[in-house]
DNA sequence: CACAAGAAGCTTTTT
DNA sequence: GCTTCTTGTG
């Protein structure tokens, strides 16, 4: 049997026997079973549905777990239950999650349940990718790799593809490597190899060379002994298909399969699961009746190994004990290949599946739940769940909907609200701002910096993606694996050693010609006289360095070695001598990197961790408001949640509508649902009338999702309510009809069509709300922020490369106050506007003003009251 | 090789 | 409009 080496004890049950030393919960559970009839401890406090989900261990089970219904608890308890009742050994359980975070949490909780000491016999628990690696390391040679293959990240992949595109003689401008990397990813997410992709797809890139490039790419990966992320799923799938005996081993091994966030699985993951879960049954599909042991009749004799084990083990092998947990209403990753269909189709894929709904919500108030449920009910094509709660506290606030004039005021008002909560002794840690798109974050950061309010931004470029970290890792990678050409190329000339493009090309060519890694080629070249003295000396030093470090790899502790490498290469000095603002931070990050290495046994172990876990683990060190995208908020909860930017075009996002049509809209709605259900107690939704989009002020209309909220659970804040005293600068009248945010939204009319009377009665009647004087006041304050009130307050960026960058650069950007001459110079327009500079015009929201400059259909107007703005000519009328 | 001007993005993001 | 990457010039 191919791929299993002796030193990898595969069937490790005998050593991991839980019955031998049942500890913790297992012991208690067993005692409980034999003793009284009462349920074991770990089942206490669960509701009937949860218990059903846990105790229905046999056959396929789909648990539809709504937001806040105790999904993770069910998953972990289910595993504990399987173990406690002796249904399987830990090593016979496969549990898959999507994120490292989820895996970590599950591991922890299970450890807690079955007793921390039993780490030895832990289940196979991890992300699809980490389990993929585990599989692939065992069977690497079946995929043409060695078991110590390296995992490339996206950056490496793009650089590699670029080289291939150039090697093909294609213009890498016209055919961007990034685009192809994405295509590759899509193909692999669908489990398609170079020969399986659609002809059209293959032709659409690189003058019809798509397929050829794909092949060349895979070949290159093989010579580099590397994998990309897609391969971690794709290779195992192909191995399972091509080597049924290998697959069979895993069929025997895994008795119980659990999958978290099933709604997020893509096609490749689905295929992977199917292969593992569906046992060949000679044309018969396992049904509910299949619960009875009927293997014998399937004509598939129980393998000898199985008969050695207990009766029960043999029985359960015939069944598909797969349990998928998910929520179709929280599927928000369709755009990167997730197939909601996988979850909707579950009972067809696994006939006789038990479907269990968890609908009792333990998180939110009745108002929040009511609002969320009502909203999501607008989607078609869902299983349909109705969350409920027993909670009925008349003190609970309704969901608040607020209007603001523009994004700056939105940020200001939310900042005020946060401070108000703070005065009521709420922790900042319990509050979050969830945005649709990351550009929205800026306004909040700006505002919070002036306020001196602590915040933390979650998401964005991760720790390991930072420049200095990637450089350092490249050094380590070359030391650990001299054949890592991509890493070598990254740092040959770092810090600058006068090794230009020409020299590097030469190394490249030599390496190709002699079929040796670039590092070796460099060493060879350094000893030859093919180079000019300068680069030659430089190369010689590089080669000597790496030789020395590689030797030290065996002897020195890895953290010490890492430090030495960064010192001796001159990398630390490079940043020490750099007087830019980021340099100190980068040095700090390097220190952090070394520190984090301590937890790992070796440099290699650390590098593997880094490849798979592209996040820096950081604790919440201090009290701070969280700012993040709705996507990254999935799975989290907060006492108080702010959801800004509920406007058509932004949320739902225009591109989702354009590209995804109806299903795009439904995914946006699910995203809204995710947002709403993050809140435990207080929920504030905001929309603005004016937003700066791509540098242009655009009038916006309230999101259709606002109209989809039920009135009974929603409280629309009127102007005086939260702010008091700010009137409509344009004199109230028709616009300030006193019902700021009447709730009929005219989104049926054309987008941005809110000029004139049809604007009335929509949410966008925001004059009456926070007010224009504030906007005026903003302007002065916005200027102030340039010299920052930064002292004494801390900004924490989780996973951001640059710490507060660019705030000082606001000089020209204070509310579109651009230098006029520039705009006039640019105003050679392709679409001539019907206006002339100097014309007096009227704008629905900004009032009267004079045109200062024209750029195509974009006008720069000095408004009498609102100041200078750039607007599209369609929004103004001549006076 | 360094710096500056020019061009292309610009929704969400894990592994 | 802003930011980021690439290309061009000294």
C-alpha cells in the first residue's frame, strides 16, 4: 500500500485507546451511564434540538444552525459524546473547519471536554487546508512531490506565474499574472486539472495559452517541490480518485466526519468530503434504513483489519456518519467559489439524512432577531428557519435607524454614540462597527483619532504579509530549503548589494542550464569569472552567508539562528538606518516574529505554520472599539453593533448586483443578516445622503434593506432625537417634512435619481436630521485633525502592515478642496458639459453655487453654504 | 540605482 | 481623489 511509511503509525488506535484511561468527561459520562439514568454532565443545559444534533451520531446529519444558536457547542459536544460513548477513538474522527480560528476554538473546547491531558489521541481536527497538508505529506509521491514540499503563498504564486508568462513570450502587461492566478484558483476550487478546464476558459487567457500555462505552472511547482493553496485540496482529491486503496484506508480510518460552516464549502471541498464520506456501495446509496449493518450484502467483504476490532467498529464502517453544520442564511462567500447549493442539496447527496434545525437563539434581543428574520425572509432558495428567543424584556431597545448628511457626519455621530455608551459604563471591547467595504473604515479612524477613542481595525493585510516579515521569512526559507528559488530571488539583493536585473538573470540562466537551484548557481557564478568584480564579490558573500547559516541550522537554536541571519545579512541594519516613519514599527515586527518562533520546535515547523496560518495571533490587549468588515465579523458577537453605510450601491454593493444579479442581491442580503445578528443588545444602522465615492461626491439613496426591516422592531431616529437643535439649513420646508426617514424607499426608480420631488418620503430626507451646520463645523475640525490629537491614545491594528499611515497627508483632501488650477488644467473633457465655469447652479442637496471647474461631466462647484464639492453635472440645474 | 512622474485599480478574503 | 505599482529619466 503506497504512501504509508513505517515510521508513521497510521492506525494508532491501540495507543490511543480512550477506554484504557477514561478521564475527564469520558469518565463521568460512563459513570453516569452505568449508574443512574440521568444524562451525562456534558449534555446538561442543552435544548432538545441540540441534544438531537449531538446524539444522532449515525448516518448523515445536517444541522442547520441559525446565528447564535450554539453551533460550536453542538459540534464540540458531539465529538465529546462520540468519544464518551465509545463509538470511536479520537483518531477515527475527522473534523473540518474553514478558519484556523475556528479550529483553534474547537480544539480548545474539546480539550476542555475530554480532559486536557488527552491531546495525544486528538481527532484530526483542522482546516480543510491543514488536513490537506497532512494527507499530502503522507502521499506526496503520488502527486509527484516529496513529503517536505513547501507551500507557496499568493505572492510567490503571482511572481512565478509572471515568469511563466514572460517565458511564453507573452506581454505581461496585457496578461496580468494576478488575473491568471485568480483563474487558477477558480479552476482548482472546482477541482479541475489542466485537461479538464473548459475550452473557452483555456482560450480566454494569454492568446489562447491558458491551458498550456496551467500545465507549465503545475510542472514548475513540481520542480520546485511546492504546492499552492489550491493544491492542498486538489492533490488529495486526485490521489483519492487514482488510488482507491489509499482512499479505502481513510474510509476505514474515519468513522465520523464533522464539517463546520458547510455553507461555505466550494466544489473542491465538497468533492473531497464526498470522497471521504461516501463509501462505495455498489450502486446502492446509503439510506435511513442503511443504519442497520448490511455490509455483507453489499458484496464487499469486511477487511481483515476491521474484524480485528469491535463489532461496533465494523458496523459503523458501512455508514456515512457525516455531520455538517451550517447556516444557508450566512453564506457570504459565493464570490470566492463557495456553493450554497452544497448545503441546500445535502439531503439529495446523502439520502436519508436527518435534518435538524437549531432555531433557539441565545444571543440577541427579540427586536434584533425580529428585524433579522424579517429581512432574510426576503430571500428565496433557503431552507427557511425562524429564530426565536424567550427573551422578552420591555427594556430592550428597538433596532435604531439613523440618517446622516455624509460619511464624515456618520462617523462623528457614531463616535458620539460610542462615547455615550462609554459614559454608561459600556466597554469599548463590547462595541463594533461593521462596514461593507474597507474604504469606509477611514472616516471612523479619522474621527476616532481626533476624539482620542481607542479602536482596533481587524482584517486587512496580515502580519505575515508585511514586507519586512516576508523578507525575513524568505531568508529563513532559503536556509531551510536551499532549493527555494522564489525566496532566494526575493532577497538576493536585500539589503541592496548592487545585484541588478542583469546579474539575477544570469543566475537564473545558469540555474536552468545546470538544473540546480539558484543559490547553488549563485555560488558557482561567484567562483567563475563571468561576472564583474562588484556583483561577484556580492554574490560570494551571499553564498557564504547561506552556507554558514545552513550549517548552523543543525547546531544553533532556531530563534538564535534567526536573529543571527537578520543581523549578519544586514537586514536589521537596513531598517535601523532607514529614517522613514515605518522603520521603527518594522523593527518591532521583526522582533515579534522572532518571539513568535519560540513556540515552535524548529525553523521548519515554524515555516509550515506560517504558510498555513497567515494571521498573527494577538490578544485583545486593551479596551477598544472594533472596526471590521461584515465578512470578517461572521462568527463574532458584540453587545453593541453599528452598521454604517446602508445605501444603495454600497450595500447592496453595486458590483454584487451587476455581476451577481438576483443571487448577488441575495448574498448581500445574507451579509446584512450576518451584520444584524452580530448584535446582542444594541443595534444601530446608519445611512447617509452624500458619500465620497472614487473622489466624487454622490447623492445616495437609502438601502432597500432598510425597507425590508419590520416596523415593529425598528425605531427611526428623527432629527431632534439624537442630536437636538440642528435644523435644516435650507429652511426645513418640503424636505424636512418632520418624518425624517419615512420608510418608503424609491429604489425602484433609477438609482441616484433622487433629484426633485421623488426624493420626498424616502429615508434620504436627512436635512432634518443631524444637520448641515454640523457639516459646516466638520470642516474646521477636519482641518484640525491634520495636526492630530494623537497623543495619549492608542491605535491597535490587528493584522495591518502600516500603522496609521497617511493622516498627515490630508492637506489637499479636506473635503474636496482641491487646488483649482489643477482641475481647470484637466478639464479638457471628452464629454463636454452643458455648463460653463462661473455658471450659477442649484443642487438638490447642496443648494446654490457657482461652478469653479469642469472636468467632463464632473463639476467642481463652490456652494454658498456647503462649500466646495465635486458633483456629477446630472445633479445640478442652471439657475 | 534612486527618485519622480504616470497609469491603473477601487467589494468582500481564507488558506 | 487616493494609493499603489510600474515605467522613465537623471
